[in-house]
C-alpha cells in the first residue's frame, strides 16, 4: 500500500509538471505582477528547505542584499527558486553547502544558486534548459523529475524580461545565475 501511495504521489507530480509546461507552450505566460520584496521572499523560501537539507546533511548559506524590490509574479518566481534549490539539493555532494546570493547590479537583480557537485559537461550545459532533458538519465524516478523544472525556470525568467544561465564553478559544482530587472531606489 505504501509503494502504491508513493507511486500515486509521483504520478500526480508528473501530471502537474506536464500540465504546467503545456500551459506555458500553448499560451504566453500570464504574469500577475506586483511589487515584491525579493529579499524577504528568498529568506522565506530558504527556510522552507531546511528539513530537506537536514535529511541530506547539507547546509544553505544566504547572502542577500537588503531591500531588493521587483515587479514580478511572486508565485511564479517562487516556483523558479524552488526548482533551482531542489536541483541543488539533489545534485550536491553530501555534507556540503549550497549558496543563495542576491544583489543589485546596475538596473538588474542578480540571483545565484550554487552547489558543490559533479561538474556538468559542456554538451549538457548547452541542453540544461531544454524540455525533458535530465542531467543523469540513470537517476531513480523518485529523486529525479521529468526534465521540466529548468525549462519552466527559463520560461518564467524570460517572461519577466530576465535571463538565466548555468556555469561550472572552478572548484567543482554548478552555479545558476538569474538576472531580473529591478526597481531602483528612487522608483519606490
């Protein structure tokens, strides 16, 4: 019974991901933008990950500039951060630190999620944001998704007139970098 329940939850998750990516493909993403306090939102999302981090003996360090303000769809942006942090947890070496940073750079806010894990090949880096691409097809279905999470990240970020990229870190691991238009202090 427990296995059947676990499979049912997994199927529900996959169906929801397929519906979401289909919706993104069939119509342009409709954003419900509001002025959001990104710093507070990122701290809240980071706090939600502590049980998952503890389970895998990981830590999460945050370095967030105060008073980062955006016009954005908070729900969709939260989904982006959830996908990136969930991937960082799944691909991190045990007993390592995941870093979440955010700071204003010019007229943009730059958000970075980095972890210590296996390097990603150049061929894989170029395909990371494609639908249904999974970094490691041998991963078990209960730990790996359908390969839609990063495609959703890219769609949401681009609908906010932002950019997203992934790079390998010199000392191992990967870093996902998002740039989103910010609200400058004088515009509040």
